[in-house]
C-alpha cells in the first residue's frame, strides 16, 4: 500500500506572515542599493557642466598685431620696394617686408662696428708694451713682426679675420713672411680707458711698382730703399677720419722696424684700391711726398 501523506492545513495567519517577510526582504534590498550609491566616489574632473562651472572667457574678435609676427605683412603707402631685394652694398638678399630679415641685414652691416672683437686684454697689452712702438699724431702705432710672441701673433690673426671680412679681402697669404710687416694702431677712447685696436695695416717690401697714369715701371733706388706696398689697411668705423690710416702709413714709410726715423721716407704703392681708397691714397701722396711723385700701384 502506498504511504499516506498528511497535508498540513494552512492558516490565515500564515498568509499575513509571508507578506511581512516579503516586505522586509524588499526593504533590505533597497537599503543595500542606497548604501552602494552613497559609497561611490566622485571623479576629480567634472564630466558634465553644472551651474557651478565657471564660464569660459570670450575671445576677442580683434586679433592683436604683434611686432615680429611673420604672418603679418606691413605695407607702407610710400614704400618703393616690396618683397625680396638685393642690397647694393653687401649683395645680401633679404625681404624688406620681414622685420626679422631686416634686423639680420642691419646686424650684418654693423658686424664690424662692435669694438669687442678688437678689445685688448691686460695680459696681452703687457706683451704689446714690449714691442717697438711710436706715438704718431696722438695715435700709438705698434710694429708686430714675425718674431713676436706666439700669443700676440694669434691675436693679430684673429683681428685680421674680421678685417678681411669687412674689406672683402679674399687672397690667401702668409702674413708672417720676412717681407711683410704689420702695424697696429691702439686707442683708449673708451669709457673705462680700455685699449682696443683702432686700425691695422699689412705692408710688404716691393722692388718695383707701376705709375698710375704713365704705367711706367719704377724700381727701388740704388741706395737700397725699397718700396712700401700696402697690402691692406683698415680703420675701425668708430675712428674714421681721425688720422688713424695716415698714422699707420707714416709708421710704415718714415720709420724702420725698430720705430726709429729713417733718413728718407720710403715710396709707397697701393693695390686694389676702392673709390674711397683711391681718393685717400692720392691725398696722402700729395701731402706726404714732394711734387713730382705720383700714385704708384702694384698687383698682389
């Protein structure tokens, strides 16, 4: 026989008790969900804007014109040249509408006007004091030969790199040859009375030269007086027209290497004269030599 199962009778109170248990379960679920929301950490950066978010500043519709802004082109109503041009003096190509280009071009023109590359330090000045020197027309002229100290010769070579660039001298030569001599003019026209190089002359001993007009060849005289060939001469822009170049040539023609007076002034010849150089050479020959002497030239 099968087993007899006794069914439990459900009471009305069981119905209400089950409803209460169901309500408590729901409350627990709601409480745990609320706790989870409260325990969430807020991000450091806001994802969405709200009423507390500051408003971004408005950008001005007018663009400010900067002084060196390459995107801006400044046109002058009276401007005769626009765009790229070639400087007639230095043959440098630059843009007249570009401020940076104009500044670089001006700096290139003024590269030799600075006195700092030609400053003479006290230690070097002490060495120069031992060289043969003479004060001519209030200018101190120093003769620097091939037997001078190495540190002084290196300084002269450095000065000549600036000089050659300024005057456009491109020839490759050996300045310390026996036939060449170098004269340096020192000046102290500085606020702190510091010495700097005001001029340099490189001369060489010649045995012959050519007259400018007749093209006749002249040679050194029977007394052995050689001809002073002016290989190159330079004066600092701050001391132009103050007698520096004349003092350098007087030292080369009227004094020997010991800076002692000669019995006779040596004749002088020039090479590769510019327009200004030719005018200076004619004035120097006219004022320093007796009548009849002409301007002599020679080729390097």
